């Protein structure tokens, strides 16, 4: 007689019942490099910026890579909660997966795996994560200076924010942030 399988969850439940500022990481299935190269990164980057705008979220920082992305964003001001985050990411993931699968001639392949979100409730945590996301291309060894990576928010942030704000955010230590970001990214972009 076969023993019944234990229903192990693949990820923690998403806690989106409160409006606020969220840090998010999404990953491709098996961390595969489906978005390797300039054209693919550009499509994913443009898709992220578009769906975030269309769903009423306000981006503060973002970084897009061959097999994952991060962002910090505020949920819609006119919504009582952040429930549309799942719908927003579903639209992004369905569209980008369909596009990349068409390019690779692999219809139906699962491209995206899951996402993890954290609602940021402490100012120091929020500011440290802003710096973390802006500096992520440097962390992954893609560029020596974050503003040189075209698919992250560092150059935009440095243009749009005051010099004092940039200096203040970039001073926050990211070493103490406990994140699972052990992704190996594709070096070509």
C-alpha cells in the first residue's frame, strides 16, 4: 500500500491584505536564463515598467536580470490592500513567458516560478532595500557602478532625486539585509 504524499507548500502564503510599500523578488523556473541578452532584458524591463504603471503601483527601485528581478514599490493609493500585486505579476509573467517561448519555439514551457514579497514597515529597512535594489547589478558583478546597467533604476534615481537623497540612500548598509539572492546571472547583456 502506498503512503499518502504530504502536501508540501512550494512557497509561503502571500500576505497582501495591507496597502503599503513592498520589496519583491521574482524568479524564473530553475533559475533558467530565459532573458539573457539585450533584447530579452529590454522586453522584460519594459514589461515590468508597463504593468506596474497600468496596475497603479508606484516604483521606487527596480533591477531586471536574465533569471530574476527585484523591485520596491508602493501599492495603489486608491486601493485598500495590495491584492492586485498577484494579478499584476500574472500579467507580466504570462506575456513575457509567451514572448520568450515563441522566440525559443517552446510553447507551453513554464518560464516563471514564483515571487516573494515583503511589506516594508520600518524606514531603515525600506531605505536599505532601495539601496540594495539600485546596487544589485554591482552585487552580481555585471557593472562596476550601478548606473551603468540599463535595466535597473540607479541612473534614473541619480537623475531624478536630489544629490543629498542619493548620497543618503547609497550610504545605507545592505550587508545586514537577510535576503535570498544567490542567483547566478548571465554575464552578457
